[in-house]
């Protein structure tokens, strides 16, 4: 019960506190981590966040607007409007359906001459060359082409689109005729077409044609740079056209400036409206470019505890881990070019479990150590308390025994003395008998007091032994002498049997005599009428043995175990009759222990007992 209260209760409390502490600490660590990573996230994702929007090399495509928000680039296709009086339809039918090229040429020429609109005239002139080429009248076609390109003095500035078309036609004619001018003309058009002021769509078409021609004629190798550049230009231009079509249709120019938005194309593209000097432009970036930018930031942020994800303004995941394992701890709305976008910060799953497990392991250890310490200190404390209680009991027993033991001889002495004083004795012999009884009681008192004093010194650890080289014979003789008077009675047969020679032992002679006196006295006390007591001294192995044997009442095995305890007396009528306080054998044991000697008892009820003291002589 005491142990339960002293150990189990505090242990349970301690465990509870520990688990609370672990939980609290885990929460505190978690909060601390979250705070620090949120701060880091803000630093990386919010502070000075600038995408290099002005780096034209990064654009996948772009659209520029004039100050009226009309698209300047990509240039849109021109639609020449033929007034009904020019029967261009007829010319087209003759050329494309009827394939009557001569008639078509006639028709084109007549429109060209009569038209006051220059574009119509140029268009028809080129159509004539085309028809000549279709008829394989190559040299005539080449000549007309050159004429057109040389721009006769009377001709005004020819728009680039007609020049480009005429040049392409000339190149085709050179291919057909294997003309040596092909290479130079091809190079010229490759380098000039993207600078011509003409619909971007037409530029793309011409460049595509040039690439095809270069590949077919084996000139692609010679013009690798030109071909690659043309392909790149076409890719961007085509994308610009698609975006321009979308912008015109959707009228999405109202989008915020300097903020990325996503195009709803299959191919993931992002646009951003920028104000450049006096005109506006729409830069188009592939999602790869933007992902690359974010990946840098993500790498700065991610570590073994946290990871993040970037979502665009449509809420679609753009960059960061795809797996959803983790615990979301912060969402940040991005700013500047990425207004409307957001980033989510996650704690990796299992992070805390691992840390907590480690902590728990430490706590379990600490708790176990504390519990062990608590149990052992409680045990020590209870041992001390028990010892104290035992001491108190001892003290009480001691006082009770002393008073009880002293009372009997003192009252009988008083009785005898009173009888003697009152001269009530009938004879001189009775007087002597009384005086002998008084003397006997007196010596009993002295022995009792001697024992008490020895015991008291022993208990206070004040008993000092004077070890010296002593002959065992001397010890045996002095013990025998002390009891000589007692043992001279008719009913006692006392024999000593001392072997010779005996080695000298190291002992306190008086103390060892006390041991033997106590043993012999007990042999006397606990024997019935015809007492046979023997004191034997002999050597065995390296020991000198003192053996006290009697034919007395004997003891049970259980009693034998207890006789050396303080105040223990076997509860028999003889014990009660015999004088003693249950201290004799405890004094014997104390002296034996101080001599590092041993004492054995053998006994049988009704047969007698043998006490053997073994004292080492080496
Ligand atoms: P006491 O003063 O009672 O003799 P002891 O410590 O000397 O105290 O002995 C303790 C008890 O051991 C005795 O009360 C007695 O019952 C028992 N005892 C001791 N010696 C003998 C013996 N030789 N034969 C039988 N019993 C003995």
C-alpha cells in the first residue's frame, strides 16, 4: 500500500506529465518550424519577386499593339478588294479551273493595264508570270520577273509583299531551269523576308517554301543557319498568329498589365501584357519557361522537412511535388507578375513522427531512470523507517526486559533480607541457606547487568575488542572456572576434553570467554535434572573448534533459526523458569562475527544440543 502510494501514484503522474510534455513540446516545435518556414516562404516567394519579363529571348511569341490597341505584330493579311468592273474572277477561273493560261494571261494583262489601283496591277503582273511558269515558258517568265523586280523608273514603290512573291517565283523558276543565280537569290530572300513589311502569315509561307526548296535542291547544308533561323522565326510567328487570332476574338486586351495569365490552348502558354515605351505588347511564354523560374525558387525552399507547390491563376498546379502526401501549413497569394497565383507550403509527412519518436525514446529512458531512482529511494527510505521502528521496539523490549528481569531477583533478595532482619529464621542453618540464596540472586543480577551492558555497548557499536595471540586452552579454562561453582552440584556431570597441541589463535580472550560462558550457562539452564555437559576443544582443518554439548531439552529446526535474534526465547516452561533475557546468544553471535568466526548448532528435541564455535587460527 505504502509502495503503491509512494511509487505507483507519482509514477503515473510522472508518466502523464511526460506524455503531456512530449505533446506540448511537439506542438511547440511544430509551431516554431511552421513560423520559420513561413518566414522563409515569404522571403522566397513574396519578397522582390520579379520574373524577367523583358528578356525577349525567353518569349515564345509576342504581339505588339499600337496606341489604339490595334495589333501591329503579327501583321494581319491584306485583303485586296477588287471592284466588280475588274473581272478577276474570270481570270482565276481560266487559270485555276480551265487551265487556259494564254486566255488567263490576256485577262490579267487587261485588268493590270486598266486598273488604277496599284495593288491590283501588281497582283495581276505576278499572276501573269505564274501562268507563264505553268506553261513552262520559263525564260519569258524569268525575264518578266526581273523586270518586275527591277522596278522600272515609272513604277512607284512596290509593296514588299509583291516583291517577296516575285522573288519566290523567280527562285522557283531558277530551280526549274537549274540557273546558277539560285543560291544567291535564295540567300537574299532568306535574309530579307522576315524584314519585309507584309502579313506575317505570308512571311511564314515564303520561309516554309524556301526551306523546302533548300532541302530539295541540296542547298540546305549550305544554308543551315538560314534554315534554322527561318524555322525558329516560323514557329514563333505561327504562335503569335494563333495568339493574335485569340486576342482579337476574345478581346482579352482588358487583361491586367504585368500579370501572367494562362491561355486556354491545348499547348500550355502564359501571356503577360507589358507597356513598352509608347506601345503595349503581349509577351507569350511557354509553361516550361515559367516552370523553370519557379523550380529555382522551389529548390531554394524545399528541404527534408518541407516542400511547396505553385498554382497559376486558374488554380492549376504548375510546379512542385505532384504527390499530395504532406500537411499544408501555409498558403500565400503571390504578387507582382503573379498576382492571382498562389503557393502552398507543406510539411513532409512523417517528419514529426520521426522527431517525436526520437524524443519519446529519450523521455521513456528518462522516465524509466526516474522511476528506478524513485523505487530505490523509496525502498531505502522504508528500510530506514523499518530500522528506526525496529530500534524503537528494541529499546522498548530492552526496558521492559530489564525491569522485568531485575524485579525478580531484587524482590527475592528483599524477601530474604527482610526475613533475616526480623530474625524470623528458625535455625542458623536456615540463615546460611538464605544468605546463600541472596548471594545466588546477587550473582544472577550481576550477570544480567553484565549482559545488558555488553549488549548496550554492542548496540551502540562501542564494544572494542582487544585482539591478541591467545591459547584456546586459556579461553576454555577461564570459562570452565567461571562456572565451576555452579557445575559442582550433584546433578551436573561436566567434562572438558581439550585436544593437544592446539594452535594459538588471534582473539579477545575475555570476549571469547563470554561466548563459552554463555553457551555453557545455556547448556546448564536448558537441561533437566541429570545434566551432562561437555566442553570440547579441538582443531579441524584450519579452525580451532570449541564445542559445547548437553543432554538438555533441545530445539526444533525453526527455533534454531531464531535463537540468535535479540530477546528471542523459546517459549517453554523451562525457558520461563530459567533466568535470562534472550540476549545471551545475540551477544555470542556479535562476538563471533567480530572475530570473523562461525557458530553452528545441532539439536534434537529431548536429546540435547551441540553448539560449535569455529575460530580460524591462520
Ligand atoms: P536466554 O537468556 O533466554 O538464555 P539466549 O539468547 O541465551 O537467551 O537463548 C535464547 C533461547 O535459546 C533460550 O531462551 C532457549 O530457549 C534457547 N536455547 C539456548 N541454548 C539452548 C540449549 N543449549 N538447549 C536448548 N535451548 C537453548
